[in-house]
C-alpha cells in the first residue's frame, strides 16, 4: 500500500486505540467504526480518525481493514455480521480487488484459518497478525507483530504494520496466532514462577530489590521480572497492564489448539486453573500479575 492511503480500523480498545493513533502519526488516513468503545472513538477523532457507521462502511472506504477485538466470536461478528467487513467489500462495484483484512486479535489458529478461507472465497486476502508489547508499546508504535499469511500479502501490508511496530512473517495463515500463543504460554507460567519465587524470598526475609538486581544477572533473568513486575506488583498496583482475563482467554485458545493436536500441556493447564481461580475472586480485570494475590497470607 502507498503511504497516505486509507486504512480501516475496528476494535478501539486498550490496544486498538493507541495502534490507530500510531497509524495516524505515521501519516496514514484512518477510518474506524465503534465496536464497543465510543469514548475511544471520540478521542481518536481529535487525532483525525474518521468515524464511519459500521464495519461494512469501513470496508467500503478502505482497501485494507484491521480488526483488533477480544476473541474469535467478535472477529466473526465484525467480519461476517449483516453489516460486517465482508459485506462492505462485496458491495463495492470494483469487488475490492487487492482488499486485505489483517486480524490483530489473539485467537486460535483454527479460527484464523477458517476466517481466511471464508474471505478468500470472495478474493479478500487475510493476515493473522497478533501483537505483543502491551498498551505502552502500542502507544509508541514499537509492538512485536507476528504475522501469518501469504508473502505477497505481507509485503503489500508491511508499510501499514511497520507504523505500529516490527512485523515478522512467521509462516502461513494461522502461524501468527500460533506464535502469539507460544508467547502467552510462556508469560503465563513465567509470571507464576516469578511471584512464587519472590514470595519465597520475601518470607525468608530477603531484600526484594537486592534479589531482583542479582537475578537480573543470573540464569533466572527474564523480561517479566525486569520490566513488568517493577511497574505492577512490586510497585503496589495491579491497574493497567494486561488483564488477567485476557490471558486466561489466550491460554484457553492454546489449550484447545493443543487438544486438537492431541498434545498435552500440563504446566499450562495448571497455570490456566490458577488464573481462573484468581478471576473467580474478582481479579479478572486487573493486570495478570494479580496472580500474586494467590500467595497472600490471611492470618
């Protein structure tokens, strides 16, 4: 796509809003429709994002449409609902030659491949391109973007993706979501390992600042310990960050995909149970470091 072309964006949540803003900052014209978040649309209007009525209207105005919604049912709704993206492309007199949908949601690879097949029947190309980095890196346009799809489609969409971060083509359709779920499986267990180990250190009377400093130079060093926990649990807050319930959703998608491959993931299954128990205590909207509350004493 040529710089300055119009890009559609649907899903203006905690990630979608700053991603759409990054596109505007890079010089793209952005059209959007409200999926759930009216307040975000109003803020983005101040940055020059054009509001359209619905996903079909967005597709009618743009050759490339990005979706960034919570899960596969919402992607289904946005793409194939009565006034969805597919209907908007179909209504165009030119039948939208070269049209591309980039789904940047985190869903199962099985769902990504199914959506790609349905759009492909109408000659609409598809990329699954979930992201990692959280709202802070979304705001700075430095997300890690894992892309599955056809190399030619990736090359066409690359300038748009580069406005939001660093895209890497990791394989065919479904492989972007696969690699993202790999990341989620890792961070889910790494977070539990970190808070469990630091709780052990605290109960033993250790200085947590000294512990973190030493571990940062040892084999136990990891991004969650060095970059995430100092801004959340260790700072005394679970606000912002990455919602525990969203991680639970991603773990469930990974476990379902593994079951389809008859692959056992026992550690990830345990992590899912622990996060689910925390969610049932009312912490689902908090940052996933709230799993640390599992280790709190209630004497």
